[in-house]
C-alpha cells in the first residue's frame, strides 16, 4: 500500500493493543478514519523502510495491510479478549 500522505506515528500505548490483538489473533471490528468499517483477524504488524507502520489482517483468507494512522478505532470481537474498544483518534 503506497500512499502520498505523510505518515503520523500513533502513540506507543496504542501499539500495545495491536500487539495483543496480533499475539492472540483476535477478530476485530476495524473503523478507519475515512469511515470504512469491516471485521478481520489481526495477524501481525510491520514497518516499511520509509518507517510507515501497518497492521496486517486477514479477511476471507485474503491479507491486507492497514496503515496505523488510518485507524480510528478497533473493537475486539473475540470472546474473552483483554480489551473491548480502543480509539485511535
């Protein structure tokens, strides 16, 4: 995913929630800053050479990368998850 907008790193505290979601492969309801919403399984995070950070998720066996500064909120859908809703904006 190549973008022309400058990347704005998210707060370090918010990374913890993403790492937990990825570690346990939580199903998440994901809300983006453009209003798009969807459910997906958290897999991992990654960083590009340009220092842009992404959440890698899976939907119907297809993986996609979501730039972290495009996240508005995530809600854990997995029963017993250690968090419910986290707001990124």
